[in-house]
């Protein structure tokens, strides 16, 4: 953007309700050509089959791992909590166990969707969650294709869709985990905001903060997009024409606010989801203090140091992708991913850093942007596919790294 008065005028009080020169946000529409639609359907079917086959192979490798039924192959870690909430709801104030662990830490959107599918189909909650996750994954694939096409044209959209389809951390969005809804909602939200479809973005903004705590952090990059479109002070003072954007910005905290109101009515503690994090050894720490604690043999069992180091390296590697987004005019997406990663590094624990990092769609775009060249696409897709198989196997075997 030019640093002339003409370039700055839309950001100033009374500025015209137009995007500054060089900041135009274009839309390529909603239609997908038949050729690309066939590709998206192939990605959808093939990626689901790969995960299913790997789950079956994992079961064959260790049938004792499946203790109560086939759902043990895909419903691990936090999935069990979401299933419990979908079936029985949130615990009352006296429901926490002797360690203080309770289900209030898990946000309500996913279990509510699972309960809804169960009510409609009669499926058990775990399988209802599988339906929710994979339908949402397919919608996320469509959103990502449109986003990438808006940004870089159809060839880039096809390549980015392949990366999304065989993304190693995509296993978390294919099973009943919070990423199943968080990822497609975040893609759709930024797609609509960039296109200026603010009213359509309202329900996605509200739902995002009901899926994960960090969903509320979308308010800052969305505000920047609104300021680009209408001018900073026009948004701040809600000048005519900005109302829809302002409503979308306000909606970013709606899901969180409703959950807090529910918790207050249930147990008198609107922040129970945050207070309960101590039960999972999560508490505010500066990142360097977290690393000193978790990588120090004096405080940590040696067998966990390597696991913690791998988790930390994964999170740090994710941070190195942010400059690529910034340089490629995806600054708001870089800010969103940066805020979410910062929040993850402040939780005081390295576990789940790979999942938190891999569940940020801007990083998928960053990898696609970095490798979208003749000698980069094939090895990247091969490595990504191998990673998806490894992660799916590890998930079925309940390995700690993919927690």
C-alpha cells in the first residue's frame, strides 16, 4: 500500500468506504469447474480410505488395543471426553474427580453437533462424531479450495487442496476432536471476511469461539480486514456501510460468551473451563520457562524429554512458516496463526503443540506457497502422505505425540 495521503485516506476519519489501492480482495465465486470438482471428490474419498485402511492395519498389528469395540481405533484422547459430553452433558460442580479433572475444559460445539446427529440417526455418539468430523472436513476442503483460488488462481487451489487432503495432522480433523470443526470454520470465516461477505461470516464467527478458546482470537485479524475494506475509523465509529462487519466482529466472542453463561448457571463459575486447565498441568508460563522445565532432566523423566523436545520443535517449526504468509499478502492469516501459536506456547506444557500447530489452516497454505514449484510438489505430497499414514497409525495406537 502506498504511503501517500491518497493511500491512507480510507483509514482516516471520514475516509471513503473503499479498499485502499493494492488491497483489493477479489472473489472467484462459489462454482467449481467439473475438472476441479472431480479432483476434490477424489481427494475426499482417497484421504478417508487411507485413514480407514491405516486404522484397520493398526488394529491388525495390535488387536488387544481395541478394548471395547472398533471405535477404540479412532476415538482416543480428548475424543472420549467429547463422547461423554454428547451422551450425558457437562458435570455439575461436584463432578470433578479427585485430581480435579472435569469435562468443563472441553468446548460445547462438537459434542452438541454429535448429540444432534445421534438424535437424528440413532448412531452412538462416537460414530456420530465420525460423521460430523468427516462432513465438516469435506466442507473445509471446499472452503480451502475457494480461498486458495481467490489468492493464487486455480492451479494453486488444486495444489493447496492436495496438501490439505494429505496433511499429516488432518487425522485430527477426521475423528471426533475439536479440530474437526475448528479448522473448516476458521477457513470459511476468513474466506467470507476477505470477500466482504460479513453477514454470512456472522454464524461462523460465533461458532468458532464455541469450538475452541482460541477462536475468539480471530477478532483482531478480522478487524484488520474490516479496516482495510472500509477504513479504520469508519469501523471504529460504525459509519454507514460498516454495520455488517461490526456485527461479525461482535459475533467472534458470542460462542465463548454463551458457554460462559451456561457454566455460570450450572456451577456459578463462568471461567470453569480455564480454572480446570490446572488438572492437565496447564498453567501460564513464559515459553522459555516451559522449555526449561520440560527439557530439564532435573524436573522431567528422561524418557519424556525426547517426546517434549519433538513437540516443542514442531511448534517452533510452525512459527517459522509465518513469514511466508506475511510476505505473500496473507498477513491477517499470519496474525491469526501467530496468536494461536503464542497462546499454545503460554499454556506451560509442550504436549499437544503438534496438534495445535497442525490444526491451523494458514500453515497448510504456507507449505503450499513454499513448495508450489515443479521440483517441490511431488516430494512434498509424498512426504505429506507418508506423514498422514504415520499419524493415523499412531493415533489408532494412542501414541503420545499425536495427542
